[in-house]
C-alpha cells in the first residue's frame, strides 16, 4: 500500500487521462476561437513541462550508486 500512497496523484492523473478527456475539451471549445487558442497554448506548455520533468527525473536517478540493489 505504500506504493499507492506515494504515487496516488500520478495514478489518478493517468486514470483520468486514459479516457478521451483532451479531445472532448477540444470539441467543447470549437465555437469559441479565443478559448481554442488558450487551450492550445496550455496543452503546449503542459507537454513541454512534462517533458522537462521526465528528463529531470531520469537524470537524477542516473547517478544512484545503489541502483542494482533494487533487483
């Protein structure tokens, strides 16, 4: 259960985004040009931030001297 406590928000976020949430939001904003531009900008920024976070996570874990102790 400690794994679920540690990764609760990531698992919840993954479950929510496993449904077609993003395309449905885009369909709701189709008639509103200003909201479409804001939506596209937010999605673009979110993708960049998540990419940087993932790279940082991989680089930080790279220099772990006890990496093989987990196996």
